[in-house]
């Protein structure tokens, strides 16, 4: 089947048309057909005809062209000029005109036309045998019978490319003829410096390779014989032999990538003298790159970063940083905070801190130091490390580090206990689940985002309180502005839940988690509510938003006294409440702050490492 223009139509095609209209077409058989074409430049005469195998195509103007006959994979193509243009007389030269179809369209054939044209020739020396045949641009065969000057019969248009090669080496005796200065572009004059040197014996060029780990290495001999080297290769052998007495010069044409390496050549040049060349050495070393980034929000002293668990880097100010130890390309990097700053309430988190080096320095690691006050609408910030207490002391007051909503307990029997070694060396406040609780003044939280770092325990009864919020009269959740975070009713498994009444409906979110230390985030507002356990959303629901009606007067930690006690056993390291539903970006910032501060490696917040 033919794909493309009719033979009689000499119009040219836009490349976009070629790509969109002449993609491979399967016609009811497993075989797929492919198009052959390219571009024409400099045409000003008329009568130009191109030929591919048996098909002839008339061309009237510069532009893109496409032969009508499509070809199967494995079929050869040979594009040539069958009729040169006249009026004015021009010479058109074909580049990339020969080859074999291999599963794709051929669209890179170049035809250059010029009123000026020039000959391609040079000098043959050392010829003893018969049958030497040269080619130019894989066509224009020229038989050479003796030493001396030669000129190809077909001229090449100015600015056209030429590539002289040996199609057939001499026999009787067998010789190998090697070209030099054989590739180039016509530049306003005849080419006369192509050299063909023939030698009765020829020898291989080979050697050893060490350290090659990347891909893409290409070696080159005598500026024309390229050899692609596979990843991990330990030796190489050029396919083209070099005549005895001729020079060889092995260089690296293309350095390896993925991994990025630098390969050097030892003993790579010389003159062939009666034996194969085997002593060339290629030594490859993987390049190293730096890892760094920038710090923002720095405060205090003592911040230390690490890369891959070592290479400590003290930080004393905002700005860029770079680790002193570079890493080889392709290796992993993982930037972490080894020591958080002291003398500040901020904790520093690492963003975009891990990956693999890929052919360049890493400069985009971001270290952000933050405290909850930097996110707007903060109402309550209780942190155990702000309490000046000793281990086992009773907690009569837990003052908020922001605002005036402090939690207190005047009755000694109901006071929780201070624990200095609660989470990774930081303290917590422990509520026994029997009669411990703290309470403080309420504030409006019709929408809210709550963060709790604590240890949660299996309860002996349901509805035990973790944190509740309620008005002067009525219970905690049964109010438009009240809510309760409790342990699930009569649950055999641990499931902290968030419960409040919205209008006439009870709005309920339940997490799924296990006993132990967790970071819980509750996000409520704008018609939706979510619970996140250790950075992952575990439950979501929707509701109909309503306006606040009654100002809550009290919040309680560790119990639900408004509905009869319901004391819950829980240990708290930090409680943070905002009077709005935070955006996902701001929620993740606070989670990253808590993850960094308490070294909660199990928190899988995608923003920070």
C-alpha cells in the first residue's frame, strides 16, 4: 500500500503534515508500512526529479517532500537525483539518502540545490590490488585502478555535505584502504584533500576499560570511526582496522551519562607497525556533586544538619548552605536535622531533602524553621517543655505559650503528672484516666484545626475524654460551638473520635489507629471535617455549615466533666488549636514542626522529610 503523495504531484509537504498524516499504517496484516521523505533547500530551477528505488518523484519548489510508496521494515531505500533542475541549471545533492527501514518513518533526507557546484576528490596512495571502489554519500561509485588523484563524477552543490567511504577494498593482493579528511561540507571550492591510503595488511585497534558505570560512552578513532560502549564493559575493539604504517588516534567522543562520568585515554595514539594495537587504556571515574540548599526562618543557636547520617553542618543564619562532602553521581542523599536549635520555640523541618544525584549539584533542599505563631488564628498552644517542673511533679497549671487561655486544676487529687522523658527526651503531661483533668476558659471555634502529640491508651470504657470544649450549660459536643475528642464508645480497638453537633445532626469523625504515640490532626470547617493520623487522612465527612450561637466557656483536657466525668488515660506533649480550618499547606507546616520537634519519624507528611 502507498502512503503519501501521488507520484505525479510535485508539491512538497509540511513536516507537521508528514508527522500527523503519514504515521505507520497497518493494513489488515501484522506488517506496518513506513514513509520516506525529507527536505529540499535552495531549489530555484525546474524539472528536479528524485528517485527512491523504482519510484520517481517530481519536485517543483524547496520544502519538504515525501515519496508515495511506503516500505516495510527491513526494506532498503536509496534516494538519489534522477534529473537535475534546469532554467537555471542547478546541481542538487542528497545527504542521508540510503539505508534500511527499521520500525520508523525516514524523514531526515536532505537535498541541497545550488547554482554553484564543486567536485569531490583527493589522492590514492599505496594501491597494489584491484577492485578498489570508493563512494561519496553512499552513492556515486568510483572504481580506482592505480595510485594518483581521483575525482567523483557527480558534483556536489555548494553547502552540500560529502562523506567519502570505501565500498570495496582491493584484492589480489588483499588490501585495506583507509580514508582521512573524508567528511565535510562544500564551501565554495572543489574538495581535493581526501586521502585514501591502502595497505596490504591492516590491524585492529583495541584496549581495556576500567571503572565504566554510566551509559552513553562513545570512543572514536581517527576522527571518524565511532564505537558505542555498553555500560559495564571492560574492553573495546574498533570494527574498522587500520592499515599498516598508518596512524591511529583514539579519543572519547561522548562521555558517559547516567551516571555522569569522565573517561580518559592512555596510550591512545601512535602508528600501526606490523601488529594489532591492544595496549590502549580507558579509565572512567564517576563525577561528584555537592548537596545543598537554603535555610529560612532560622532563630536560636545550635541547628545542625546532616547528610546521610553524617557530614554534620552547623547552621548559624538564614541563607544558602552546602555540605562539605560531595557525593558521586547516582548516589542517594538524605538531608536531616541532627540537632534542633535551642533558645527558640521554633523547630526546623527539611523539605525536598532526599533523592539521588543526577548529573549535577543538588541546590533545592529547603530547611524551614517555624513555630505555630507564624500561622494565623492561633488560639491555644500548650507544650509540656514550657513547664518548669521536675519528673513526677503534679501539674496545677499548664500555661498557654500564646494568648491567655491557660489550663489549671486547683484540686491536688485531680492534677496530672509531669513526665520528663516522655517522647525522645522531651516531656509530657500524663492523665491517669481515673480523675485527672485540667480546664481553661473557652473561645470561639466554630471552625477549628487541632493538633495533639500524645500517647493514647486502650480504654476500659467508651466515651472517655481526650479534649472537650463546651458552653456554660449543655454538654461538650451537643452545641454548635462545642466539640469533644474522645475514645470511641465500647470499642475493642483504639479509635479517637471527633464529635460535635451541627444543627440537628451529630457530626462524627473516627480515626483508625493503635495504642501508642501519635500525631493527631483534626480539621473542621467549610462544610468538611478530617482526621489525620501521623500525617495521613483516615476519615472525612461533610456537613451543612451553621452560624455560631453560644460562646463556649470552658475547655477540658483528659475528661468530659460536662457529661459526667469520662476520664481518659492520655499523655500529652503538645496541643495546638487554631480558630479556623487551616489550608492543607498550613496544616502540613504545623505537622512538620511537630514531626521535627519530637523526631516523629513515623509521620508521613509528604511535605517534609
